[in-house]
């Protein structure tokens, strides 16, 4: 697999998993892994069970983000 920062790959995978966007709409830039690299890692993590092990952590992160959003939203209302 091509070398890419795991942080950038994780940024891309979280973006896909949280937003549900299509692979062709993955953002490009300094903090993002390429869609090809991220997709390869996703497939590998699905096969070896890593993705399943990470799902509870992803859910907690999203839950925290939702709580932050709710608090910020309440300030503006």
C-alpha cells in the first residue's frame, strides 16, 4: 500500500463514515488521505476486524460531536 499518514487516512474515513458522502466527493487537501489509499485501508480493516473493533470509538466520537453541536446550537437560539 502507498505510504500515507494514518491520521490523514483516518480523517478521510471518518469523513466518509460520518457524512455518508460518496467516495468521489472526498475532500482533497493537506489533512486528507487520498480516496484510493483510504479505501484500501478500509477494506483491509474490514477483513482483519480492525474496523469492527474501532466502531465503538467512532460512535463515542460522533456522540461527543453531537453534544458539542447541541450546546452550541442552544447558545444561538
